[in-house]
């Protein structure tokens, strides 16, 4: 629970534990902002403390080191997608519609959400980070394989394409699309580029008569 009013006691103060949870989230959000802007190497704990308006010691209370922050950001990125799938799924949506809705929302998130932008940058810098990060891409490939299997059962996947191949192609092209958009236009054109990719790739994988 992160809501504020109900978290307060009769003294009007937030219980200690909930305040700690909120502070930790603030630190992580600020770290994400800096990692996304400058990258891992160029961001220090002092930079993070200064931007969030806390002492270095207060930041260390929540995270042992910079590596721990990187892992937390990347993990929270991967936790988001199954949750988003649950959110977009509705009984009236067919597998094709579910895949499109999920990826539309994902493209928006890559455009606006700094935790995702930071996680993506951290993964691209993974060889410079002195701790193993969760393995990239595999979660997305599994998630989409399941959805393309549903599409196959519903007769919506183009004949002869294995669901896992379809999933790999979508992840590879989405990844490339967002990377190029970041490098060339700081992601300002990401949603437009997604629309192109959606039309070309998904029309081929999930043709509509
Ligand atoms: C996604 C990135 C950036 C795949 O799954 C991942 O690890 C990803 C970072 O490594 O894009 C795009 C669906």
C-alpha cells in the first residue's frame, strides 16, 4: 500500500515502515532517472542522494551499493509486463487483440517511463556492471510465446510460424525499434515507430483478412 492518507496514524504521522517503503521507492526512482540520463558508470551514490535530497547515509540505509539499485530497477522492469498483461486482458479481447493491446501499452511505457528506460540502458551496459543482472529478453520471449500459442489455437497465427519464432521476431524488432528511436531521437518518435512496426510485423504474423 502506497496511498498516503490511510497510511497515517491518529497522530497524523505515517508509520515508520510505510515511510521507509516510500523513501526507498523515491531513491530508486531518482536512481532510475540518473541511470537513464547518464548511464551507470557516470552516476554516483552522491549524485543520487543530492537529487533526491537525502544524505548519502540515508541512501545507504536502503541500498548496500549502486549494483543493488541497478538490480532492483531491472527486476522491477521485468515484474511489470505480466502485471500489464493482466490489466489489458478482457474476456471480449481475442489473442490477437490482447497481443496488440499489450504491445501498444508497452510502447507507451518505453516512451514515458523512466524505470523502463533506465532498465533498458542498464541492460545495454551489463558488461560494465560488476554484478549479474537478470537475463534480458527471455521473460518477454516466454510471455509472447504463450500469447502466440493462444493465437495459434484461435487460428490467428499465420500458418507455418512456430509461436516461439513469432515471439523472438517481435522481441528482436521491438528491441531494435526502441533502441534506434532512443539513439536518433531520444525516444520522441517511439510511438510512431511502434505503429510502423505493428503494421508491418504483426500484420505478417497475425494477418487479418
Ligand atoms: C526489452 C530490454 C529492452 C525487449 O526484455 C528485455 O530485456 C528488453 C532491455 O534489455 O527491450 C523488448 C520487448
